[in-house]
C-alpha cells in the first residue's frame, strides 16, 4: 500500500505547437501538466518522437516536446508520458556557452530524493531510443540510464566532455516504454530522449472474457481482516503471515492457519517481526519468509530471513539478504532459493531494484550470490518457478499503484543465467506477491490491482492462467469480489483465496474456494 499522490491538474490546451520548426516558449500543456483523463486504450502511433527534459518556463528545442518532471499522465499533446512521482523542481536551464544547443543546455535530475522512472505510453513493439545525459555546469557524476532494462549510456562525466549519448533497440511488451536510473548512476541528469518506431502491434491487450468456468464458494472468514500478508500452503493447511490490519495501515505479526479439511482457522505463534510485503516459499514442512517491510506504514525494507517450522510452530533465522528489500519475489528450484527485484527503502521512499540473488540451501555455509539482473526493476509482482525457469509477472513501477502497473512477463533460465520476455498478461496487474503460484505446469494469478484513475486504487477480481508451453494466457471466472494483495494457493484440487483489500484501502477477511478442473 502506498500513499496517495497529489491530484492531477486539468489545464486547457494552448494553441502553440511545440513541433513547429522554431524554438518557442512553452505553453502550460507543453510543459506537461496532466489531464484528469486516463490514457487511451491504444496509444497513438508515431514514426518518431523527441522529448526534452527541462524546467518550466524555458524554450523548447525545435522539433521536441517538453517534459518538466510532471507525474505520468495525458500531456494534452497527443501523448501520455511522465514520471512515477512529480519532481518539477529538479529541472534546469544552464544558459551555458558550453552547450551547442538548447537540447544540451536543459535537463532534469533523476535521483534527488530517490530514483525516478520515466514512462511513455506506446503500442507494444520495437523501438530505437537515443538518450542524451549531461550537464555543462558540473564536472562530476556518472550518467547511467537503462531503457527497458537495457543500458543506453553508462559513463563518468568530465568537464571536457559533460554529455554522453547512446542508442539502443528495445522491445516493449507492457504498453509503456520505460527509462530508469542504472545501478552505477551518481547524480544522474537526463537531457533528452529521441524515439523511433521500428515495428508495432496495432492493438494493446484487453482483458479476455472468462474461458474457464469456476464455481466459487464461501469459506470461514479469516479471524482478522488484513492485506499485504504473506501466504503458504503446506499439506492441507493455508497459512497467512502478518500484513496490514487497518485502513491506517498498521502492521501485525499475527499468524493464522486454515485447515481446509475442517474449514476452521487456528491462531499460531506470532512472527518474530510484524512484516508485510515479504517473499514467501514452501520447502517441505518449512516456510521461508524473506525481506519485506517492517512495522506500520511507512516501514523500512529489511534483510530478514525467517525459517518457519510448521510442525513445531517455531522460527529460526537464515542468511540475511545482501541488501534490504521489500515487495520483491521469492521462488525455490531444487535446493536453491531465488530472490528478485523489489524496493530498497522505506515504503514510499525506496526505488525499484533489478537484482537477482540465489541461495544454496544444501551448502554447509549458504550465502546469497548474484545472478543476471532482471531486464526491468519493479515491485509487487508475482513470481514462481516452472521447471528450471523463474517467471516474474506484472508488478508496478516505484510507488505508483494507480497507473504504474505492468503486464510485462520476464523469464529467467537458471541453466543459462539469461532473461527473456514472454507473452504479456492480458491486463496490467500489480499486488500479486502472495497470489501467484504454479500448479500442474501452469501459472495462476489471482486478484491484484490494475491501472485506472490517478490517486484511486483499482483492485480486480480476475483470475488468469499462463501456460509456459504455449506461451499463452487464459482467463478464469473471477473471485466474488475485487481484492488487491490477497493470499491464494491450491490445496488438493481446490483454489483457495483469502484476505486482501478493496479500494480505500479497506482490509478484508473473506475466504473463498473453487474446484479447479
């Protein structure tokens, strides 16, 4: 759960055209104040698009549209773009004799107060992206930007060469072209981005009608209402760990278990810490809880590793993560754990990370080891393993749970240590940490959040299934009510879903189940 962003201002469009062949002073909409409307279902097609980053009130370079650091939204100029959080105070215009053109003289800081991510709504397809980064005033810093997870520039700045430019070809599969700070960046400053369309799909994915019917039944409600909890199925029992228990976003360490054979809940020993957003995985009679956010919102990300013994109802510490993480994913393949992505700081303050770490449980002295980084850092995604591959599904950018959800699916091959992209989800989804799992060679996602109106949560009731063999998605009958961050798992041949939150946020205790065919 994230704090609400400032309401988006609606402004009337001026008659000036920033794409005229002369440099001009920006009108308010040229500067990127967002409209209160949401983006079109299918973004406009374009052959090329140039965006200049600058502060308000400065001239736009000829042939460019302006971005002054406004939050992602409809710019009123035919395009939808912007940042995961508004930072209009970070733009600059140097008026330096070093700058060959206005494009080089203007820019925006992208790391002050936390990492910022820029996105542009586009049709899925392939694009050539040229990034210009630099600042004529400052002779230090390292400029490192990634586009769709691929490094475009990565170079130390010097007074003699204060700019760096790079071009990459990327594939967009989630309807948004994303530019983020690279891991080596120091005082990153972005001047401009020039985008050329190489090829596109004519449409964006839509939510399919359910093709597999499920008959949902009500089970006994969870003893307490909660959301952002961790969950695990062990034998015939469904465990629910921690979570937030109020609209004021207070955390709990409480653990309850549902015996699906009897339909009854029982309270178990509390967790050693009141955690939310932890990665969770089952290993025989053990449940591993790794990372997460500690305490009431906004709580810090942690490196914690807890091993819960379901037979003795006890906890022991395991090897801490190399760095604090919350809202990342955890999976197990054989005797190895894999932790990916997440946020690195206190809730509403941390930035997206793309690290992938693995831990060999069979080792006499297990330590986390780095593997190939994810193509795109994000958080609140679903993650599970099928065979020797990890699947990172959906998720959100930074703290933007309103319009920053993704349909992207990344696949990690454990054997080759390489990532690839699979078919996108039919609908952008986040808040899937405890409701994504594998069953009979398929991957299921339950509930979550999708994109909607800025400042308003958009929980969903949909249930979707992905077939890795055919690289195709299928829609199932949704749960009886929309839920963000529920706990879901298959026990026997029944799909169980409990807790989560409706918009508000309002924690819920409902429990449902349906037989899977």
